[in-house]
């Protein structure tokens, strides 16, 4: 799963949001790394809707413009959780190895050769 998709789905964990709120929340959750253009977001939302990960939950007219709010489906929650687990396992591989290498290096430095 690409990082923008991950953060679009993650932005919906607390409940449905409209497009601009998704853009803001994805940027916030990613520490500013993910900055979605409006067209990119709606293309992603169309794809995620077709895949069954998000659904249109509300459409209203605000200041003469349609405002659509999207929510995470159970399939979307599952996909997001699976990706989070995959990333955590990949990170653990590196951090655990880093700890072992650091411990081995410390042990070598402590014992005279």
C-alpha cells in the first residue's frame, strides 16, 4: 500500500470526513510528508470506494458546492490494520537487528582483544 493511501485510510479511523478534512488529517498524521492535491484525493477515494475500503456516507450542498463525506468500511479497516502490522514487522526486523548489532559492538568494545 502506498503511503498516501495509508494516510487517507488512517484519516478516517475516527469517523467520516469530507475531502478537505481528509487532506488536512492525512498531512497531520504523516507529519506533513503526505500533501494531497484535491484531484489526487478524489481519484484515490474513487479507487478506494471501488475496492470497498471507503464509502460515501453523506453528500450535502455547502455554499452551492457538493460536499461529500467518506467513511472507512470494515474491509478498509482490515486493509489498514494489515498494512500497519506489515510495516511494524518490517520496522521490528531493523530495530531488533540494530539492537543486536549495538549489543555485540558494546560487548566487543568492553572485552580486551
